[in-house]
């Protein structure tokens, strides 16, 4: 076992064995310009000490992880702070990395050239465009992340921005006050990633969970998360908003408060149930509807104008409706057993944003896509353990969303 490590981090020249672990005593450690090629692969707070700090000291980048990094990597028990661009920068390394039990806060981007280049605490470089993802088994578990600010309030900022990532997991994280960006961002060629048991709140500017389909998103599961927007309504989940395709997206057992799920983009390999949206709770007291079809990037299909809007329907697709027809007529999306709550009985279930057409629950169910979901006009209660719950007298009673200490997000 390595001896407790108490000096600053520019230590690769000291010849520490690459198989050793670094145990950090309480204190602040400068962490700028480190390339993790010959460093020990396990970084942990010393047992029993207060949380040590990895401090980027306001510099753009802090720790770079290249293809020759020792495997696997673990960062556990740190306060990670004070970056101006990207703290951990992965560049072509397909090895597992785990970030567990850390507090990450304080990215402030002041350089206009950096604003559009995806500032983040964890960033994976775009490595093999359009091919199989190379970063595998990245784990973000039980972290707290907050206070990210981008130059001129540009929305390209996130705790972790994934390019070319597969078979990875983000769970049990509490993410809040990402003022200009997205709480969880699977941006480019994400395959078989899972996002579960996360709490995101004070979402403003970007989305709660963004599947941005730049090239592809395939086999993504979003489950048991609690996403809380604001009074203006936010895009709590964004499914497909850039050029590319999406396939097999599963959203289930989540709680969405004051916001909506936005859909767009072509589905690759047309078939039933390429989206599954089931057993979620939607509560919204804003002016938005829980489901919104944004009609972006090729989902407009003028060849379907004049065709029935759904199987067995006598209503025909008009020119203003055609851009959502790929989902609404092809049965690619399965909506099932969702509960929609609103204090307003006139609340719409679906809109499509360019023309703001709206459907209430009855109109939505007439599309023959979603007959099992139910709309309520009642205030859900916040229980003592922090979960949203419905009236126990309701036959569809359920509790969805991340359990966490009550009051932590209010």
C-alpha cells in the first residue's frame, strides 16, 4: 500500500510506482496540467480525514487521461473545484474510470472561444465519428455537482459530456444549479448507457437529461430519476435534437416536475416501440405540456400529408402537422401507464412547438397510441423522504423518482 500522499500533484517525476494508490490527507492540492500516463490509478481520500480538495486554480484544464493510463481508474472522496473549462479530459482511452462520492462544483468559463466547446468536469473527446464508441464502463456514482456557469450563458456546459461512450452508468447523483447547460449529457454516439436514480433540479438553460443524437443514441435507459424544472417549464428530457438517429430509448418510472420531454429526429430501423415512455409521473404547473414534438432535423415528412394521422383515424395529416408524423403515425413510440398531473383542467398533454398545436388527454388518446395513461387535477404531495407521491386512494397510486433527504432541493 502506498504511503499517504500529502504534497502537491505535480509528482509524476518522483517515480511513484504505477500500481500504487494515492491516499490524500485533508487539504487543498493543486491539480493543473497533470497527464495520467504514469500516475497511480487509485486516488482516494485518506480514511477518516476530512474531504481533500483537488483545485484547478482557475486554469482551463486539470487532469488529462490518455490511452496509456493505468487501468482501472478511481477518484473517490474529493472536493473537485475551480476549473475554467474541463477538469477531467479523456482522449482516446477505452478503459474504465469511476468517480464516486465526490463534490464537484465551480466551473466558470470566461473565454468566449471555450464557450461552445462543451465545458464540463468530465469530457470524452470525439474520437471515432460514427463508429462504435471507444469509452466504456465510465461510472459516476453518488456525486454532488453544482455551480456551472458558461461564458455569455451559452448552454454548452454539463457535469459530464459524453462523446463515443458505451455501457456506462450515472446513478445516485444530485445535480443542481447548472445555470447554462444540461445536468446529464449523452451527446454523440452513445450506446447502451444507463441514467438512473439521479436528482436534477434548478434546471435552467439546457435540459435535465439530453440525448442529443449527434450521429446516434442507441439502447439508452432513463429510469427512476427525479427531474425538477422551474415555473417557466424546462426540457427535462431531450430525445434527439441534432442531426443523427435514435433507437431503443427507454424512459420509465421517472418523476418529471414543471417541464416536458421533447422529441425530435429520425428513428433508425423503423419498427414498433423504438421509444418506450412508461410508468412516469408528470406534474406541471407551467404553460408547457408534458410531451412536446419539436420537429427538428428531418422529422418533417411531406410525403405523408393527407394520410391518416393514426391507424383507424379519419383525421388527415396537414402540412402544418407533417413534421411530427414519423412518430405519431408509425407506432414507433409506446406510451403506457403514465400519470399526468396538473392544477389546470385545461392542461394539454402534447404540443408540437413550431405551431403550438395542443391536445388534451382525450385528444391524445384518440391517436390510439396512449389509452392507458391518466390525467389528474390534483396536487401531488412531497413526502418526508423526498419522493413525490399520489393519493393512496387512487388505484394507480405509485411513487417514482429518486429517494433523497427532504428539503435538499427546495
